[in-house]
């Protein structure tokens, strides 16, 4: 599933960039959110036969809603960046940023995740990933 999500991410950068160029970046973000709401709402009905999951989420602490906020930031950013710096560079920087943030989150156990020490191998991986992202910016 992760590999499929990676493929979907590259397609998403491409498509959202084109939609943003045609209708505007904010409009593309809003339309994408509507499409995602319809698709995920249909999936929720198909799998759970109710919308009760929405009510359950609303009753959780607001900081747990950050996933939706972060998703909006990601989609808005790729809508703008993709056409300007290319799909590879946009995806590379997105992944490098995720890995760096993931390392910090793991290290300190933020958001309730288990703590994971930062080894020299992980640091080397981050350095190599950052170098790859920087190289991807070159045209």
C-alpha cells in the first residue's frame, strides 16, 4: 500500500499542479478537499455502514485534527511547487521533509509515538536524502 501511495503522490503532484494553473491554487485545494470528502465518505459508508466515525473524530482532542490541517498544507504546497520546480524535485523535498520531521518525532516521542533513538545510520540516511533532494532541484 505504501508503494501505491508513493505512486499516487507523484500523480497527485502532477494533476494538482495542472488544476492549480487552470483554476487557481486555492480553488484547486478546495475542490480536491471536496472530492476527497465524497470519496472517503463513500468508503466510510461502504465499510462501516454509517457516518459515526465523523462524530467520534469531532469528540477527540483538537490536536488530533492536525492530520487534516497537514494534509491541506501538503496538497496546497504541491499544487504550487509542482509546476514551478518539477514533480521529482517537489516529491523529493516533500519526502526529505517528512523524513527529517519523522526523525525528530521519533526521537522525542511526540504525538504519542514510541521513542526511537537517532543512530549514525539514520543521520547518514537523512544527509544522503537531503543531497538527493538538492540534486533533484538541478535542471
